[in-house]
């Protein structure tokens, strides 16, 4: 098997918030309308996954041609991490011998966008709770924000696919554990005993015993707890989340459904200076593996930051930290200072601090100082 081939392209489907399907979550939203739409999948079933974009992708992978969309997997592999591509190739049974879709083995899907948090790096596309904030940011002319409403057709879709080959479902929200659609969705899976379920959760909720009983029918249930650092690093970025509570809930869920659960931390310009202390604390205090990711596609991304801030970030992570080379490689690959976007970020911090009555200085005095300078002399 060559270094670019990934079985997600033959047996995976990942829904997007704009009602299309991509091979995995690392593919961007569909700016060029190249992915099959939810409507096409509902009408045509799996054959919708044989459109020209996806057959070309498989052809490139078979020929060993690197794809721009897959860069992050290549960075992980260069950083001696097991990439998502390598994990997919271990899990899935697809033969990947020609350009046609095989069987649906992996499904990544959102139930809806009902959520109980207002995470700063998120948007109202994913969380109903963020509608007021996004409306406010739009009113203040912060580029890229508007009050979104989203229409998911997840349950309808489940009825139009052949789910009998499923090996893994990755379930997202909103917050899946509070969704009224959770049980209805789980009931549609024909062979739960053959399916590994991965649930991305903000750990704010312990589900009812009815849901827990249903979950126990699955081959395995793993939680990926979204916790963006320790204490205020998490609580500042994930508005409405309380670090002590979610850690206690995560441990309780791990007791109710024993498995190899994990913590997934998303780092933005707000909390990346907390990576060193947070990853150390997690490894010393919790029985979970930790993975990290860095915001890439909005103004909270550190990849648009000026060099002095990037230096401060990289200097804050010790050479011994297991995530150090990943962070360095990501900056090498994606960093590109964008002055206009950086100033939009400054405005975002000020407006959201006023809105939530928070203070960036409590979590990131370096950004706090930059903010004072910017508002004293915006041209500096
Ligand atoms: S190589 Fe990586 S980015 Fe590309 S389809 Fe596979 S998992 Fe997704
Ligand atoms: S918990 Fe997830 S969906 Fe909800 S606001 Fe946070 S990032 Fe968005």
C-alpha cells in the first residue's frame, strides 16, 4: 500500500453542515460543489459516492499522488504520530483496488446542532447556543460571522443507506448526548454488536439509563472528551463549561462504559500557551490518552498570528513535550501572518469579553497586552 492511499475514500462518508458528504472531516467544506449532496445520497444511495470528484480522488490515491486536502495526515506521519489515514487503513476492510466506492464501513455524522455550550472557536452552525453571539459579531461587522440555521436530515439519511457493513460510527453534534435524536439514531443501526461507536462529547452530561443501556449493545463505545486545556484554559475558550465538572463527568462515563476513552483538546490563539501545562496535567492525572488539534480555518487560528506571537507559543512548549513536533510542523506547514485577520481577532476578543463579562488577561496576558496596544493605536 502506498503513502497516499486512504480507505476512507472507498468506504467512508463524513457529513458536512451544508448537507454534503466528504471522505473525511479533514476535507474542507465544499466551496466548489464537488461533493455528493445529502439529497443525492437519499435518492441514489451509495452510488452517489461515485461522482467525478470522488473517483478522481481514488485514482490519485491509487497512483500515489499526494492530495492537498490530506496534508495534515502527511504532517502527522512526519511528526512520528499515527495519522488518521493510518488508523483508517488499519480499521477498514475495503480492498481499494479500483476507483469505485465499496461498502459503507465508516460514517461520521452530526445528529443536529443542539448544544449547551458557546465555545469561542465554534459557530452557530454547530451550536444553537451561539446564535445570539454570532448575530452580535455580525452586527459589529466581524468578518466571517453570521447567525446560521442548519437543517440536518440525519434520520432520513440513515434509511437510504446500506448500513449492514458498518464498522465504525463517529457521532458529533452539537452535543450528541443531549440530542433528542440520539436514541432514534442508535435504533437505526442494524448490527450494533459489530459497530464501534465514537462519541465526541463536551462531557457536560451523563445520559439517561435508557441511553446507556442502548449504548451497551454496541461493540464498543469510546468517548472523545472535548476539553481544551486545564482550568481557565478550558473554561475561557469553552464558554459554559466548568473544568472540574467535566473532568468528574468524564471519569463517571468511563466507569459506566469502560473503554479506552480519550481527551481531544482544540488549541486556538486564546489557549495555546496552556498546551504545555495542560498536556502534562492530563498525562499525570487522568487515565485517558490526549490528542491535540490547532484551529485552522477562522480568526482564532494561531496560523494567522504575527511572528512574535508564534515565537511566544513555540517557546512555551518544551522539547520533551510529546506534542511539540506536531505543533512545530503545523506552523511550518500553515503559518502565514494575515494582518487584517489578526486585527479581526483582536476585535473578536474585546467584543466577546464584553459580552461574556470575561477578561482575556486571566488566561492569556500576552494577548491582553496586544489588545491594549491595538486599541491605543490600531495602526501599530
Ligand atoms: S489521508 Fe487523511 S485527510 Fe486524506 S482522506 Fe485519509 S484521513 Fe482524510
Ligand atoms: S461543545 Fe462542540 S458544538 Fe458545542 S459549542 Fe462547543 S465546539 Fe461547538
